[in-house]
C-alpha cells in the first residue's frame, strides 16, 4: 500500500489566508464584491470563490465602476488604484499583505528622500506585487529578474536594492555579491532583505520533505511565481517531482512501483486541493 504524506508546511500564507477570509465574509453576507485581479494564483480556488459570487475584474474595468466594493488582494496595488477608487466612490477592502505593505512604505520613503538614486527591485517583471512596488516611485524603480539584468545598472550611481517578498533568498544574495563587486567606490550601495520569511523558510523545509519521498506531486497554479521557486527546489533534490494544477493531471504511470508519495504546494495552494489529489490516488486515480 502506497504511503501518502501532505506537507504540513505547504498551503496558504498569512496574506492569502486573510484575503480569502475577507472575501468569504463579504460574500456570506450576500453582498456584491469585486476583486481586482485573481485573488490568488490558483485557478481552482478562484473558481470556488467565483461560484460564491466573487467577480474578478481588471484595472480597465475598475475605472468604469462606481459606488461598489472592491477587494485588493494580498499582492498590493500602486497609489493610482486608490486614487481611482476615491474618484469613483469605490469602497476598498484592502487585503494587502502586511509584509508587502511595509515594503511599499519603505520604498516610497527611500524614493522621496533619494529621488535621484537607482531604486532596484529584484522581482518578476509585470507581477502584481512588483507593479505595486514600482508605483511607489512614480514608475522610476528598476526591476531586475536576475544577475543578467543587474549588469545593465549604472554602477557609478547610488543603488538601493529591494526584493519582491516571494523571491529566492539565494538568488538575492548572488545579486548583492555581484553589485558589491562592481559598484564604484564613489557610489553608495545598500541592500534590504525584504523577502518574507514565511515564504523563505519554506525552501529548506520543502527540500527536506522532497528528499523523504519516492515521488513528489507539487500542486500549484502555473502562474504562481512562488510556486515555481518552490517546485524547482523540490526537483533539484528529487528529480521525480511533478508540477500539477489539480488531481486530473495525475498520471497512473507515475504511481507504479512507488512506495511513498509526498504532496506539497505553494503559498497560493489551498489545503483542500492537496487533499483532493491524495484522495484521487487513494481511489485508484
């Protein structure tokens, strides 16, 4: 009989849990609620909330709304979103993660006090959180996806480096080392470790979890930035790891000859979805 373990450390982070709870409370009261962007990077969880009445909109649709309630998800938003809401008499239910909110404040303070410096954000270009961070600088911040992008920085000017909260700590340190090696003696370089520890600590934990099993099923929406980082960590220690969005993607041949299966996921993966994947295997796929 195959043994299946669901990773206790996987599942929604604090910020996502709070955003979903706020949405559920409003919907349970029978109120119409809009959400600006997918509330979480997991299609099945978004579909569950849509069935409860949550209406997902984009920024263009937000501009056309008036006198409604709109939930801002954990990723955060730039200042212009709040201005649109003010003009259109939209009530904001702000579920921005406290870690992200604090990072926004730090970047805004840095920009206000050093407008000529290069404020650099290590993050995924176009990611919702990153757009909110860049918005604190009147779109002046420079976004780098990795060391290759860092090579284009002006090392004769001051550099203040921050990170998207869900990025890899190891990669962040590699970027810091690279900038320190190339920065001019006349320029100032400061780095600020703004990676969420609830996310960063999952790396060693999920690595240990992946090593314990013959097969790893990593349950995650394919749009999840955090999920890609954690899945790559799983695969680096256990090549027999598969990224799936749900139970329908599990293949029978993966299970053959396997004694232990580990099921884990991203900060955007609901526990109920990992449990459904377990149940699919128990029921013979």
